[in-house]
């Protein structure tokens, strides 16, 4: 499937953190032709293994993990109030854009609904100037209270109903691109790898539960299971847009960010940049002085520590229903991932393990605390 078609399929499907089963089926269907094995972790992450070509009797294959998260931010029913649904959020929605959205309530059967609030005519001038807090919004599915109570219960998940829109310049807009666009990059990488030689085993992982609070349950557990020698996380980052002065902004259509900072292993960063330069794949270096607020943060501290890199996928309007990206960027990232995986050799493994005379990476201490100002979740 083309990158754009797969992105549309993933974006228009529904799977809030902890309820990713529908997405998981789509990911497995897309990964299966390229993978030697597919495994689902008890938490629900998908691990696709593509074995490297090497004499396993002599040495076991080193492992590289490439990953993104497949869950999405969403809402959850907290109360049935005279047939209207009150709700809270799973992950950090942009509350400013919730009013007037179409939603799907995942009750006994999916129910279409809309998010309503009191009309402007009934508000005081002061109320009109403010963002409507979530407690003053409700979901209306159009059914009488008794019927709502039969079909919906507290704790049911709610997702936005939104079709992907094609803009000019290969740009598209839709929901849940964070971080399903990374899954598209993984599929692209697996497809490229079928025509490339690689000696390391490649584990492409679609992780669960990144958005539900900063605990990265999917990334921690699948990385522990795989125990990779190196990992590459993919997550969205703020692209260029008006009225922002984000230093790490990568313009849409100009490739990707290759992250550096204490969350990133210097040799892994170097490897990504070297391969990107050698293959003339456009990129920008992005610098994070602390934890990156992505799965890379979790992966880096699994077991004794995993040498980890991070690719920033440029995205506008994060955590809204119109997240916008450039499909060409995803294709470039997929290609870079494949090229990096196929470039990995025994010499690089020795470097990662500090077994060569090459300059060792600088020692850094990693602290695991909440970022003061997380860039993303
Ligand atoms: Zn997010």
C-alpha cells in the first residue's frame, strides 16, 4: 500500500491509548508480507521481526529496534447527564478545538455524536472571550436518556470522527497522525529492506499507550522483551507554522529532524546523520537539552540502557483534528531507516559496546523526571 493510503487508513481508524485493537489489526496486515515473525506483547504492542542474513551458528544476530506509537489521544465518558455524555480526556487534547467536533462513542456499538456547548447568545461577554473548559462541554448522540444508558457506560472511549484531507504539495491533514505516521515510516522501511541486504535483525514495533500520561507503557515493555542493541524511535515534532518560534521546527516537506541531546546516544545520532548525508536525504539536527518526551526517553533506560536515537517527524497543529504533515517526508524517513538498518555491521556493534579503540561516547547522566516543558507526548 502507498504511504499515503496507509496513513489514511490508520488515521481514520480508531484506537485511544489502551484500546488499540482495531489499529493493531491494520498494522499486522500491512507488516505481515515483509516480516518473518509477528508477535503481540501482553500489553498489545505489535513486534514484527525481519531477520538479518548472517551465519547464526557463528554469532547471534545483533538487534535493531525501530518504533513508533499507534495509540491516539481521545476522550472517555465520565457521566451520563440527562442523556448527554460528560467526558474527560485520554492524553493532552487541545481543548480549544473540541467544540463542534464530530465524535464516535465506542459503546456497545459505535455511536455518532457531536460536542456541544451553550450557544454564544446565552453567554456573558466575559464567557464569550474564554476557551470553554471541558466541564462545560457535552456529547449529544441524539438518543433519549434510557437508550443512552443501554448503549453507553462510564469509561467508554470516544474518538474524533475525521476524514483525512489532501492539501497541495503532498500535504495532508487529519487526526491521529501523532504517531501513526511513524507506523507508515516503519512499513516503508520494511518494504525497502526486502530488496536490501542487512545482517542485523530488524524489529519494527508499533507500541501502545504513549499518550495516556507520560509513562510509555508500550515502549518500556516491548523494548524489555526485545532487548535490542540499538533503537530508533520516531515521533512527531512541531513543524514551521505562524507565530511560533520553535527552535527545533523542521519545515514541512524538508525531511526530518535528527535529534541530539542527553536522551540520544551520540554514536546512534552520528550514524543517522552519516547515512542521511551519504544518501542526500534532507534533514536538520534538532537539539533537546533534556528528556524528549517521546518513547525514546523510555527506551533509553530499559535494562542496562539501550543506545537510542530519535527521528522527528515534522507536523503542524499537534493534538488537534487537523494535524498536518507532508507524505514525502514519511517516505524519506522510511528510506533512511532502511539504509541505516542495512548499514549496521559487527564493527558498529563493537563501537556501541565500547570494544574498539574508537573514541568512546561522552559519559552523560540521564535523570528521569517530568520534563518542565515537554515538546510532545
Ligand atoms: Zn502525542
